[in-house]
C-alpha cells in the first residue's frame, strides 16, 4: 500500500508554502516521525515529518517551488507491505512512480501501458538505461536543451539531477570542454529564508520613500555607566550591551512621537500607532537576516530588557524562535557592532515607519569648550518613511534620543504625564 503525504493545513490562513530543503530521496528508508522536508511560510520554517514508516517511492516539487495546501509531497510504500513485496519490488515501484513523473512532464494524464511490466516480460538486462532521478521540470528542460540526463551528474538527494546540474552541464558544453574540465559557473537558486529576505527588502524599498538621517552621539557617560553596572551585576543578571539603552530611549520617546512607533497599512491608508513598544532586533543568523521581537519593552527594566534581548536573538540564531516572536514589531533597531562602520543606510522593516542603526563605537578627539579631549563617539544612522514622518520630526526624534543617550541618567527618570 502506498501512503500519499500531502501538504497539511499549517494554519494562520496560509494557503501555500515554499519547499526549502528535502531531507529524503527516492529509495530512502524512512521511520515514523523522520524529517522529510522543510517548508518556508511567510512566518517561519516548518519541518514536516513522516507519519508512517516505509520506503520513499517519489518526491514531488523542487527546492524553491511554491506548493499549495493539499499538494502531494511524498509517496511512501508502507513498511508492512514491503515484507510482502518480492525482492526488487520496491525499486520497480519507485521506477513506476518516476515514469509517472516523466509522463506528467510530457503532458500525459496517465502512464503509458508500456510502463506497466507484462506478466511474461523478460527481466531487465544490465545493458538497459538506468532510471535517472529528476523532476518533471528538469526532464522537460533537458529535453528542450537536448541534454541526455544519463550523462548529467546529479547533486541532489540520491543522485537526483537538479536544475543547477543541468545548467552546469550546458555551460560546460558551450565551452567545448568536458564538465570536469570546464571553467564552471556556480549558480545558486535564491530560496527559503534568503528569498523571503530579498522579497521583504524589495517590497520595503519599492513601497517606502526612505528619508535618512545621521547624527553623532557622545557615549562617554553611557559607557562609564554601563561598565559600572556590568562590574557590579549579580550572577543572575545578564551583561549589558548598548542596545538595551537604545531600546529604553525609544520607550521614553514613544509617547511624544507616537507616529514613529507605528505600522502603516498603505493599502488601506491607515497608520496604526501602538501604545506598547515592540522592538524588532535585526539579527544575523546562519540562514540570513531575521527580526525577533522584544514585546512590550516599556514593561521591562534595563536588566529584563537585556535578558529578553539575549533570549530572542539566540532563539532566532538556533532556529527555535516561535512564529509570534518573529513578527509584530513596531520599530526596529539594527546594529553590526564592531563592523558598524561610520554610517549605514538601514532599510525599514516594512510596514514599520522607522529603523534605528547604531554604528561603530570609537575613541576620537572632540573639541569641548575650546579644548581637545578624547571621547567615546558613535554615529547613529536612521531611516524614516517620508510619507508618515516629516524630516523635521525625524530630526527631533533623533536629537531627543541623542540627549537621552548622552545623559543616560535621564533614561531612568520617570516622566510626569
């Protein structure tokens, strides 16, 4: 009996998902709960596991392909049926499933009769061409380019021929050299999280007219305070970095600049201004840039903010962040730390209207009251949605933040309402 694994309803109104990575190939033995495929939605990567044990007969869809809910992903011959199947039966079933794929690529609605072995047919001889694992799309492309698939070295699961293998073979043929000797052009399909990042950045730049503003901050006093707090902290308290202080500054200013702690629905023409500060933290991970969220930062003291900052960024890096921890931010902070450089042009995390980017902290000479002194200085870059935030308001916001950061005791003063 063949088990057909379909893409289940993932919830949250998601109608389709992108195939991010296959973990099995045709002919592989799989156990119950074994990982089959990673699927990328708008929210997060979802791991799909096998509900049955058996042997993979076919997989459907290439990495990067969008598949709708209910689409067939994997066909598995159940383990109990394998015991009743004669030797080689599983391989024949896999070949039959592959033949069905070939027929589908050619536009056939049913497999050819020749694909079904006759009762008196002679067993296949070793001289016959082996079944080459490839998706219908790859087979169609190979046929159109007149490239024999049996001569293409597959790099996919189980030796499956991928589109990049076909491209590599074609590039080698164009140079008149063998595939091994060719000056290869390496192509990488942009899929999964990297494609989501690309789409998000493109959408942000296409939809939002960015207004950039950069100001110089003197962090000498803040660095002295931070060093003192870190030196006297208890074992259960986290080490303070600069970002919790910047988050606290945003919290202090949110009431006076409510249109900056906001999300703009440009399709509806509605600006949603939040009383709570949900700070997005741009975080570099092995898979690309992610933005975990510190929710209700206004309820946290400096230590709690540092602890939550560490928790959500680590969860993003190790892949354990929940969907709700990766969405819903109202303003984002992005920092490259020591790699921050002199100035940056941060891209707004759509549909927010502002992003703050602290740059590299350095010691440099500064003139104060006619004297040259060495101070701890940092440029702070920022971008604003010019449809919502006028240049004057953007400048006032950053200048107000500069005052709080340069006189950090003000960060801990309760303002009268």
